[in-house]
C-alpha cells in the first residue's frame, strides 16, 4: 500500500483564489467545478509539503456562498431573512427549550415574510393606488400612473395588487431554484457521528425547505388578502367579504400551527405526507388571492376615499405588536432555560434573541425606508413625506425613530465600553508582549507599542458579547414603541411625555431615515467591492460566508446553504483519496476549520484513521462555541480529536481577533487547563516573529493577525510532524528513514 500523503487545504471565509490557498504559482483543477473544486500544482512543480512524498491539494469553496455579483448583491436585501435563519441555529443545548425556541424563531421568520409583503403593498396599494391616484398633483406629468388615475378604486387596487403578488413570486422562484447540480454523496449513516454538528451538510434539508417555502408563500398571499379585505370592509362587511376573511384567517392560523409543531415540520426526508398538506395550503392561498382580488374589483359597495388605505396602519402596527411579543417570549424562554453552569457564557444564553432582534430591526428599518423614499419621490413638491395625503403610516415613523435610537445608544455604549475596557486590554497585552520579547533593544519600542495595540484590539472580540445583547434589547424596545403608532405621531408623544420639542423629534426621524439609507447603500457598495476586490471581500464578505454556512431551517427565502455541498464534497474527496491508499492531512484556516470539523464527523472510522487535522486561525472555540452552543461544545471537540486519533494541531496568535485556542491557551506562565491528549493540540504562535528587522531587511516582520500562516515556519513544522505521525500509524513496524523534510 502506498504511503503517499495528500495535504488537503481548506481556506477560510472570503478567501481569494485556489492558487493563493495552495501558496503555489501554478495549479490545475483535478475535481469539482468552478464554484467548488479541488486543485493541485501543475506537474512541473514539486508539490511536496512537509517532507517526503506529500502532494498538495487545495479545496476552493469561496464562490459557493456568493459566486456572481447578482447573487452577492441579493444577499444585501435577504440579510434579515439570513439573520433570522441563523438565529434558530444559535439556540442553547437544552432539550427542554429546543422545540419552543425553534417554534418562536420560525414564527419570527414568518412575521418577516408578512412585513416584506406589507412593505410592497404599502408602496403599491397605499401610496400609489390609494393616495397618489387620488391626487391630481401627484399624477401630473406621470403618464405611467395617470392611465389609472380616473378609474374606480376597486380597479386600481386590483391592478396594483399584482405588484406585491409579483414580489411574492420573485422570492418564491428564487428560493425554489435548484439547490444542487452535482451528484449527491452521503457517508454511511451508522458510521457518522451522532452529534448535532454532523447533521450540518447532510443532503436532507430540501424537504424541510420545501415545507417552509409552501407555508411562507401561503402566509404571504394571505397577508396580501388581509390588506385588501381590510380596505374593503371599511365601508361595511358583506357576507362574501366575511367568508373570505374567515378563509384567510384559517390559512394564516394553519401556517402558525404547522410552524409551532416541530415534530411535524422537521420530519425525515423520506416522510412526505406533510409535503402534500403544505403544498395544498399554498395552492389554496394562491386561489384565495385571485378570488379576493376579483371580489375587490367587482364589489358594488362604495369606497370612502381620503387618508390612508383603510386598515393598513392597524395591520402594520399589530404585526409590530406580534413581533415584540414573540421577541419577549423568546427572551423569556432563553433566560429561563439557559445553562447556569459557572463556565457557560454563550452570549449569556441569548444568542438566538440577539440575532433575531437584529433581523427584525433591520427588516423594519428597510421597510420603513422603502416607504419613506417612495413617498418622498411621489410627493415631489413637499418639504417632507407628510405632504402626500396622510403621509406614510405612523408605525413606520416610530420604526425609523426606534432604529435610529437603538443605533445611536449602542454606539454610545460601544464608545464607553471601549474606553472602560481599554486599560485592562492594554495591561493584558503588555504582559504578553513582555513575555514574548524580553530585553528588546531601544529601537524596538515603537514596534512593541504596535504589537501591544494589535493584541489589545484583538481582545476586544470578547467585549462584543455584552454589546450585542445591549443592541438586541434596544432594538426590541424600538420595535415595541411602534405600537404607539395606533395612537399618535412621535413628535406629539415625545413632546407631551418627555418635554422634547417636536421639531427635534422630526429632525431625528429625518436623520434616522438617511442613516438607514446610508446603511443600505453601504451594504450594496460593500457587496460590489466584496465581489470585485479580494482584500475588501476578505473583510466584508465574511458576513455572507458565515451566514450562509447554516442550512435553511427557519426562513426558506434566506440564501442557500453552501455547507450542504462543501461538507459532503470534502467527505467524498477524502474517502476517495484514502481508498486509493493515501493518507490525508486536512489543513483548514479560519472558517474552513468549521467545515473541516463537520467533515471529520462524517468520515467513517476506516477513513478517519488515516486523517490528520491542522487548523489555524480557527474560531471553533472562541466564537462558535459561544454563538452555537448546541453544535460546538467540549463533547464534539473531543470527538473530533478522537476520530483522528488526536493527530490534531491548532495554531493560533494573540493578535488574531477571530481565531483562538481550542482546548488550552498555552500562554507562557499560564497553567494547562486540560489533560492529555487534548493538551497537545493547541500551539501558540508569537506574532510577529520579531520586533526588529532581520539581517538583510529594513523593516521588522509584519503582524499577521488573522492571516493564513501556510508560509510560516511553525506551520511547516506542524505539517512535517503530522505527516510523520500519519506514516507511523499506517506502518507500525520498522521502516526506512525518510529523506530530510522540506517544503
């Protein structure tokens, strides 16, 4: 049997190209496609790594989360859907609260779909069909609208209802596009780990996504129906209107019931009985929308024009009330059921609440900004959007004020926390620098200060945990205040109860609207530059890569999960290489270490016995164990180590704001907190290598931070060691000496 070793490299989030991953000048693709492929050096290059016969191979998955610019930009507008989908994976590892947290996250996701429909309906039905087409000044010079201006209200509403219906169809079609165009591969069920993380990347998520998609499409059309029926019932409810309202309410109630029964919705892929029910529900909702639209068009009852679209403000406000109630319930469940062990601090047990509140806050802000910008465009001669009939709904006004207040207060808290924690962070950084660089020369003092600053900034990551909780609380309060929209305008309420002049509040709302517009524009520009510029994508594109790692389990309109391809693809490739007589050294950087961890859990024992693992810049312990406690914990980390027979080395730096140690920090003079063999995994790298310029150079070595370390000497030594351990495990008897190792 051959003792060849393949070093299979997996890059981190937002990495660039395959040749940069392999750290070699010319490569060729040996498997996969352009979105996700495996690459090796061309034949005229040696392609050896770590000594002996080692073949270097790189897995490039960077185009799976984004790929084209259109897909990258679409992630900007799908960001709230993506965040609420991530929230369901952040639930605590507590069986007693698991079903309830999943149900609440899915209900919150459903409210985002309803808000999406209401925002489009607010533009098409409220601002255009009801307000603008009743105003000669608004229609003047707009031939694309004036053709409907003199038509009956029912006809205007029926025609413009096609806009939100088309918007529903757009996200329906986008979420239903083929999830894969490649051969499926799954490891034998009996040989896959029983831990939850091993399920990430299994190809059985599509049935769940299909059920959720049908439910959300049904709820979306039902939301449109409620909006139309509420406008029709304002002049008196006929028997037909009441009957349609009952059917619409039944559809919505059925959607809620299905989402609140995880044993039903989460059935195995082979159980397709619920699929027929959800598809039937979706079909009923589509047909019902056609009937409701025809009813609005043909109803002979007169319409009372003026003001806003009847019932729209109330529907919107009660949706915000529902979101506030669900967030409060989620917070209560997480606090009541959280892990109370002294060393358990995964976002204080509130990770799902933080991300869900952020998703709701962003969705409300995006919707309010859309309404305000369109109202401002239609009301071209007015100084404010309020000049267009009754103006945008009051709930949106409160939403903008609440979002601006949450962002402003959070920034203030961030500034205070930064100042308060600065002394402690710099004190700890100074101690690390003093141990790493004893007796430095006088000319190294400026460089030492730079290193100390880099370490202090990297340690700020831990401070983000309470800051995220603060923002979630403020965002939840901001959503709650929108319920006052049923009563009065923000300026009047704040002036009456807080004594602040209404002009100040109006200025805050206008400024908050422009802040939201700036955030949206920044996300769009960031998406463009993240696609076109490698270094920019290394920072901005990380958000998309991390968010789309998790399968769609809460919101079906979230971006597709690339782990459903990447993890089984890695599993299949490693199984193939081992089957050919090779051993595999799996080296993974940053977020690639999460892919590697899920891959190891899916490898059969006969394959993992010939695999070693080298991680660097890994966020497994530092971030994922805190953010996703049900999926990354001590149990799964020890199982990963045991599956590769503890042939695992993790390299980390104190200057890295993302990666860190897995089992023990191994800092100088710090006690080792775990026993063998876990104590042998982590190896701390001094960064930078020195604070003075080496001979033949004019500048000192750079501070690496979170950059990959494939070119560093410690990485080379770790590769050499793991390759040797792999060979010894394959040939326990005497063997000839290998030639000197080299790269």
